[in-house]
C-alpha cells in the first residue's frame, strides 16, 4: 500500500509540481506549528520563573490605542497576564519559541520542499531579513488581539491557568498563520534549485568506467 501511495504521489508531483510543492510546504509548516505549540508553554514557564516578568518591554511607540494610551509595536507591559503584558519574559518566551521553530523550518523547507542547492549563507541571510520584518509586523498586529484573547479566556470565561494556556496556543496559531502565508512566496524566491549544480554525469573518460 505504501508503495502504491508513493507511486501515486510521484505521478501527481510530476504532473502538478507547484501544487505538490505547496502541499509539502503545508504539511511541514503544520508540523512546525505543532512544535511551537509544544515549546511555547515550556518556554513561557521557564522565563516566567524569572524577574523579567516584572520588567516592561514596550518599544517603538506608534499612534494610540482606542482608550488613548500609547500603542507600542512591541507591547509587553510589566506584570503577569492578563493584568500585565507578561513583561520581557513573555517577549523572550515568544521569540525563543519562534526562533527554534524557524531554524528547523528553514532547513526542512530548503531540503525537503524546495530541494534547493543554492547558497545556504545567501538564503539564510534573506531568510533572517524576512524573519525580522515578519516579527515586527506580527508584533504590531499582536497588540490588537493579545490582550482581548487573554482577557476572554482567563477573566470572561473564568478558566484561570487553563485559559492562559489556551490563550498561549491561540496566539501561537495566529502567529503561525501569518508566517505561513508570508513565507511561502519568500521561500519560492530564496530557495532556488540550479540544475547546473547537479552531480555531473559519468562519461567514458571516467577512470571507473574505463576500468570496467
């Protein structure tokens, strides 16, 4: 059965390479999302045991919130959620989780999805630039939904610690969805496959061929 499925997939990938590539990207991306969901509670717990929870991390003020308070691109007010914003501890927990997942995602997508043989250093440079830009955009958007989500799960629905964990998962899923739709076209550009770099064909001048 496995052989039949493998053959069927091979025929499909040959006939529809673009669609097949997207399917593989989708599967790997979801695997990375599961990894993030597993890492986030652990990372948040580890950083939550430090005094960084009470260290505010609010940078890049832009505009105002509906209540007139300052809006920050990175808005992690001091104090535990939901009363506070989780402080520097929450920021580091999120970023460490995303960083670990994206490093794994980089090599998996490069080797499996796009089968790229382009320069790793060049691709990694562009990937890092894209990662920073997407992180900033995602952080700016997070200021719109993070607090309401935690308030809903912890206070409105009265789920306490369970609600906080569920809110963590929702935030991770939103960040992953943003990354998913943005990174695919970026990967198409930075993960090139150059046929001229493939292994050279064996010729009659090859010593092994002559000796046989």
